[in-house]
C-alpha cells in the first residue's frame, strides 16, 4: 500500500517518505495544545492569553526580552523580517543555496519593494566570509544596491551547522560594515540539538539581530515565530504582518502549539530524535559500496550521490526524496515521526536498487 492508498482507518503507515520533514504529521504535544486552546471563546488577532503565554515562553527560551510575532510559514517569516531591515535600494547577502535565494519565488524582493539578493559561495552550505566581504566592499557607488543584511541559514540547506564561533565571526564582519544579521532558522531546533548549546548562545549572544524560528518542520501544523532580539528593529512589524495577510484572526492556533512544544520539551526532543535518525541513516548508507556521502550529517538530513540508475529505481519502488535541493545528489530528510524501522527499510531499498 502506498501513501496514496487509504483504508477504512485513513492513510496506511508507509516507510517511503524521506523527501521532507514537512511530510510528517503534527506531534502529540502540538496537537494537544491546539485542542486545549479550542475550548470556549477567545479574543482574536493575538489579543489572547495563548499568544501572550507563547511569547513569554520564547523569551524564556532565549533568555532575553525579545519581540515575538507569529506568521503562517517560513517564506513570510524570512521575507517580512528582511523587509523590516531593508529599504528598497538595499541588498541582502546570503549563501548560494539559501532558501531565500532558491525557493522563495522572489518573496523577499517582493515584500521589501525591490531589495536585491546577493548570493555568495562557501563550503558545506556555509558562507565564505572572504566572499561576503568582497560582496560588501566591491562597490560603494550610488549605482550599486547597498548591502544591509547578512543572512545565515541554521541548520544549513545541506544539513551542516554553524558553530558559535562561526556565527560570531559572521556577525563581527557584518557589524564592521554596518550590516544587520538575520538567521533563517527553519531547522533551528535541529542546530540546537546538534551543537548542545543554548538558543541564546547561537543567536543574540553571538550577534544575531533577528531569527526566523521554525515550527512546522519540528512537529507543528504550521507557524513560524519571527524573533527580534533588538526590539527597536520590530517597529511597526505588526503592520507588515497585517498587510501581507500574515495576521491570523484566530492567532491562538498559531501560538498554542509553541506552548505545548516548549513546556513539554518536545521542541528539542523532536529535533534530537530526527538528528539521531539521520545519523543512523548516514552510518548505514556509508557502508554501501557506490554510495558517497556528500556533506557531514550535523542535523536531520543526509545527502548522497547514488550510482547509475539507483535513484530512478528507488522512485519506481515508491520512495520519495529530492534531488534538486543542495548541490545535486539525493537528499533524505528525517523528522520527529521517522523511526529506526523507516531508516533500515530505506537502507535495504538502497542496497536493492544498487544491487
């Protein structure tokens, strides 16, 4: 039975979904929190106890009085955050493989009324700071879009993770030239789990000004938090959310899952589990002749080069994975819902496809 097959009790359990952590369902802690918030009448547009409590928990998590806004998805979080930091004649420097460059359909430029995205290279999905400095200093005349923001992706699009020192070095460079630092944290929890550092240590304490904090990939139905560590940068951000269709009327359903995730510890526990599954997958795949690991597995994804027609054979057998994300190869993504049995089934399928 495939993912498209439905029995009397709904979709059958399958072991072939490694395309994205978005494929996973809502984790129990997030589901229960939404169910609890669904009782009775509650004020709308964020003027409710659930939103206030969720914001308070995020401030506790980051150990600072940050300003917090909830939006529906990561594209909106990144785009609106960048728009709040830039004018239309500014530019944002990011990695070649960053989501805002490759997968957001021009939304950052759209919501900022034309801010230009300047992308640079770097090994393992991380910014090469020499290239960043060249992009900042190559021109200073009025004909060139003035660099204003440096954007980091944590964890990166190829499953690597910036260390505290690397974030600090990037922030120091940005500050030296008067740039703000924004972090795309769609998989931020996975980076925290990988590094064993506190969220504060790898954000504002290392120089990050704004974090787009991911929830959907970590076990929520939807929803990201835009976290401004410098509150003055959030001036009138609520108006941006409203104008862009990101102000939820029933905001409690975006906010409540954060309460369930943070109070229960599921936010970090889910990420640790997904990371462990990816590490197991990396170890098992590395033992198969002909399979090459492309990047070190530091979060919850594994990138491999598969020989011959093995990728096509896997797809023909019903396995789903991406080959257009990252630098070619096949990406296998683990989630909070992935099991060791899932991983071993995939490994067996890879052996068979290559065999």
